[in-house]
């Protein structure tokens, strides 16, 4: 009986059983959470760190490129504005130049009029002198017979009676009196005519002198106007040149900040095309105004400001732009693919010479290229030379073939030389 009592299960109260079950369930439910919490607090792996760093580097690179793109865009906008202002200043300069031409033409006409009046005055003065001399001679000849003429005029009867005793002498006397009368009348007429000519000459001289005085005043006024307009035109032209120079500086700055060499060359091409188009339009407008010399000057300026006047590339002597040996030949295999140029191991402080004649589109530091020069040879050819230690040329400068562009560092260095025809990279060897 006691055994039977022990084998029977002890009764359990329902509230206590329920609490035990709930506690177990809670512990089982918390197990995954505790495991997750443990996982979160575990140290990241090396691969995770590398991935996070790569992401951060990529985001930093994208951010830097975005800033550079914004900066280049701002520079291009500023350059466009400067070019527009320069075009406006050039238009004003052309306007003042046209006014100056008009003033110069008026001044030339006035000076020609002054010369003509001066010659007329000299001729009339000489004529007046001759007329006065002739009048004096007429008066002298008339003065000799004037007493006799006056006596005959006052006492004709007495003079005639004095000759009446002799018939032949009377006839001779009458003839003499008649001739003397005619002579006196003619002399008097000559005197009046000579005096009229003298008076007319004096009137003409007075008119010429008045006209000369007015012409001289006009000449002085036109010279002042011409000088002021010339000064204004010169100032406007200088301002236009300054604007264009500033625009080129901004282009060079944008080139230096370009992400790649291709972007830099593209920026240069676009800017040059815009400048060339504007200057050529101005040259055409001048040609339509029959200002041939100014049109030619504008065309020359367009070539000088917006493109090289070089004749392209020509075959060289094979000595290269710098003294040294070739360490990377054209199209030689490299880690980044076939070489796009020639790399020289240059001697210490050796000069770097221009492989062609042309214009310096860019001269300055560029990315990892070091000091770089972009030389426009003309006919869409450009040489790119980078790795120069010291530069001796500036952007916008014209150079001849073999002109010294700079020098390598005192420790030597490597000079990279690339040749482009438009956007195509070509073998530079035949032209070095």
C-alpha cells in the first residue's frame, strides 16, 4: 500500500505549471536574439574592411570628379562671358575706328583745301603786285601829258589861236589836240580798268584769306576730334585684347583642371573654334565695308588668337626634342597597353626644343604628367610634351621649330612625347 502511494504522481497546481511553461518559452524565444546580438558585436573581417574602404574611395573619387566638373564648367562659363565682353569691346572699337576714318578723311580734305587756298592766295598776291606796278606805270605816263591836257581842256580857244597864223601848223595842232585827247581818254580807261582788276584781286584775296582762316580752324578741330577718337579706339582695342588674353588664361586654367588629356584637348578645340568663328565674322563685316586692310588684319588676328599659324609637321632629323635615350618606343607593350608616344630618359638639365613651329596652347602642370606643353603645329597637328622640369614659354606664345621650351630637372628625368592629328594619336617618330 505504501508503495502504491509513492508511485502515484504528485498533484501539481495549475498556476505553477503555467509559470514554468511560460518561463521556458521566453528563454527559448530570447535565444536567437542573444545570438544575433553576439553576431553584431563581433569584429568585421578583413575582406569587409577592404570592401568598405573601396566603397569610400569610390565615393571620394566620384565626389572629386563632380567638384572638378563643376569647376571646369564654371571656368568655361566665365571664359564664354569674357569672350562675349571682348567681342562687344571689339565691336565698339570697330565703331570708333569707322568714326576715326571719317574724321581722317575730313581732315585730309580740309588740309587739301588749305593747300589750294594757300596757292591761290600766293597767285593772287603776285597778280596784285603786277597790277599795282602796271597801274603805277599808267599813272606815270599819264602824268607826263596831264599838264598839256589840262591846259587844252581849260583854254582850248587860246591854244588854238596861238596856232591860227599858220594853216599847216593849225592842222597839225588840231591833230595833236585830237590825238592827245584820245590818248588821255585811253589812259584814263586803262587806269580805271587796272584799278577794277586790282580791286577784284583784293576782294578775292580777302575771300581766300577768310576761307583759309576757317579751314585752319576746321583743321584744328578735326585734329582734336581725330586724336580723341584714336585714343578711344586704341583704348577699346586694348581692352578687347586684354579680355581675350584673360579668356585664354581661363582656358589654360580649365585645361589644367581637366580630368584627362583628351578633355583638355577637347576644351582647347572648342574654344579655338568659337574664337576663330567670331573673328572671321568680324573680318567679313570689315570686308563688306571696303576696309580691306582692317579685314586682313582681323583675319590675321583670328589666326593668332584662336589657332596656330604653323604649317603643320615636317620630317625631322631623328635627334628628338631632348638629349637622351628612348626607354619606351612607340606602340611598345606596357602595363596599360601599347605606348601612345615616345618616352626619353633625358640627361640632367638638358634643354627641351620644339619639334615644330606653332603656338603654345597650354604650358603648365597637368595631373600626373608634371609640367606639360601642348604645341599647336597647325593643320590640326599637336605635339604633347610632358615631364619638363622648368618651362620657358607660356600659353598663347608663338614659337619656331627648335625653340627652347624649357629644361629637364637637374637630376634628369623622363620626357613623354605624343603627336596627335585631330583626335587621332599618330606615330611621332618621322617628325622628330
